[in-house]
């Protein structure tokens, strides 16, 4: 159940929400359901872009370490009125740019268009 809520949470993040360098907690609302009753839960996720530059020359050992926006997560339980079964949902406690973990994240190049942010 936690994985389903986490997947729904990440799917709700709007990619085109604007440019935001730096990794930070962002408030969002996600729908949760228990006993056939749906409610919105207000929580936080990690959002923002981590600065990355591709090297001019990439040799066999020169792959630049990719950073992703991630953080410390905890889980809270929401009890919906009239339902004895609580719903567990994720809450981001703090966020930072960390090395991409290939064990649980796709760390390859994104084949689509990624909106760019102006550099100041």
C-alpha cells in the first residue's frame, strides 16, 4: 500500500511547474482511499532540480556522478472518518541533492525533452 501511495504521489508532481534549482520540500495534496472512501491528504515531497553538467569528453572512467532530488522520508497514518483501516502515506522531512542510486532509481539519460531553466 505504501508503494502505491508513493507512486501516486510522484505521478502528481507537475514537471512543468516552473524552474526551481535546488532540492526542497514542497507541499502537495494527494488522494487516498480506504473502505471505499476517498479523501485528500496534505503532505510534502522533495522537488527541484539538481545542478548537473555533462563533461565535454566522456571516457570509460569519466562518467559524471548524477545527482537527484531525494530526502529523508517518514510515513504517517490518516484515519478516514467511518473507516477503521488507516492509510499510510509518505512525508518528506528534508531534501537534498544526492547521488543517484541505481538500485531503486533509473539513472540513465532521459530520452525526452526536459525544459531548461535560464542561468543567472
